C-alpha cells in the first residue's frame, strides 16, 4: 500500500469530512473511493472512445437492417 500526502483546500476537506461522516466511512476510505470512481470513469470513457474509433457506420446500418423488426420490450420505448 502506498502513502501520498494530499493537500486539500479547507472548504473541500470540510465537505468531504461531512460526506464521509454521513456515509459512516473513514476519510481515508472516502478519498480512496473517490479516486477509484474517477479512475473508473476515465477508463470507461477511454474504452468507449476506442470502441467508437473501430466502428463503421455502414456496418452498424447493416446490423440494424438484419435485426428483427419487433416492438421494444416494456421499459425500452422511446419517450414522447
């Protein structure tokens, strides 16, 4: 396990302390979870950008044409 001294503005630290207290977790756990969530979001964005770059609009259109012409399942309808 690595250690890292983190400098946090007082206002942000106080808010983080309040949230950690409300969630009944330690400050350490709160910061580690926040970092993990941010890393996960960035990695997910990167993954979808890579997938998008490999995609082809023509291939997608072919896939849609080959899909069965069925009504959406309950809950999958477009709004409006």
